[in-house]
């Protein structure tokens, strides 16, 4: 069905009924009678394909029609993939999120990134909890570190009003989802590094507060 649409989009050989056409190649361009252009195509074992019907005269190429349609179909598919809409998924934390809730939200963020979506994680500081903004920053930094294999940080933790935001973009659009076993293994491998990094950040914050 898709090939039929392409065939209707491009006229070839006897379907081209204008008096003359412009034949373009890699380094040359010439205007010739359509009948001569058809003879040239036959001699080379190719087809005369109209690629720009609105030009004066219409522009054609001498190509293998089947290969030409295949290349056009491939090009359209690539363009469609590039136009995939990227959504921004939000993950909300409190400044004192417990470990179970953290792991639950981490898993969702991994899924979002694997699907090609961006993740906007933020810590919401309610009332006097703004005093724990350093704790919120440590949490977001840990989150970014745990997602290192799935995405790249676009914006480091930044406080905006009562919210501290972290933006993470997927490493690759349309990444095939990893198996749960692989996710668990990666989580174990990065767990030690995450804990060490959080501990170091916490110590630095305590020293700064002192």
C-alpha cells in the first residue's frame, strides 16, 4: 500500500508525457526531448523518473525505479523517526523521601527514558522544609547518578521557588527496554557508587554548615 502511494507520487517512463525534460546527474544537467530521455534510460538499463514535476521543464533522473522507491521509503521512515514527539515526564520527591518510594520512582524514570522521553525530577519543599534544600540536592544528584546508564543530565539541580529541578534526557530515542534482570544487576553495581557519592556530598554539606 505504501509503495502504491509512492508510485502515484512519482511518474516514470511512459507516464511522463511532457515534450522535454531536464535530466540531472551527479555533476551535469541537460534539457532533452522526453523521447530521447526515454531512449537514454533504456540504453543504460534504467528508468526515467520525474522527481520535480513543477519545474520548467520537469526535472528527471535516470535511475532504477524499484531502488529509487526503496530509497524514498527508507528516507520517509527516517524522517518520521526523527519527528517522534518527546514527552517530558515528571517525577516528584519530598526532601525526605524513603528508600522504597525512591526505588519505585527510579524504576519509572528508567522506563520513561527507555521509551525516549525526558524526565523532569523535582523536590518540593513545603513550608519550613526549605531548610533541607541541601538534602534535596543530594537526593537529586543520587537520582542522576542512578540513571547514568539510561540518560544524560541536561540541567543539574536548580532551586526555583519551592521546587528544585533536575532535567535528564534519554541517551537514545527508541532504546530497546532492558530486561528486569539486567536493570537489577545495574542497580546493584551502581548502588555502592551512589551511596559513596551521597555520603561524600553529605559530608561536604555538613562541613559547609559547620
